C-alpha cells in the first residue's frame, strides 16, 4: 500500500449509462426557459423604468417642482439640452444634469413644507 492512497482515493471506472432519447430537447427547453425568465425578471422591467424616466424628462416644464437623485427639491427655472437650473430657495439657483431629476412633485408641495 502506497502512503498516497490514504490522501487520494482510487478512481474506478464506471459503467456508462445510456442517456434518455429526449435529453437533448429537454436541455434546449431548459435553456430557453431560463433565458425567458431572465428577460421577464431582469431586462424588461429595467427597460420600462428607463422609458418612463425618458418620458418624465421630456415632459419637464419651467415651473415644475422636482426632486433630484441626491434628494434636493426645487422648482425648475431654466431647461437646457443637458442641464436644468433649479431654484432651491429664494434667490438660490443651482444647475443639475437632466438625468439627475428623479421625480416630479405635485404643484404646491414645496410651499407646504
């Protein structure tokens, strides 16, 4: 007996078993099913959220009350191609990228707080 036999198990040849006749079709079905599940759980909701955000930015108007992704709330005073100017307090205006706008608030919600 060799001392390595205690550390490495001896491999024995196994008898080969015949695969079921439809194993290939079943494997293809599983792959297609996993791709479909991944699409409906991961890709489709993300694309829908991105479309909703693009629509929100396209409908933005001067005077809208918005919240940025950083949590800053303000009123839109200027709209450019890439940047939006928000009035966050009386006489205080800040520039933000358009994509930083997270949501549009109902009118009058900034005066209420």
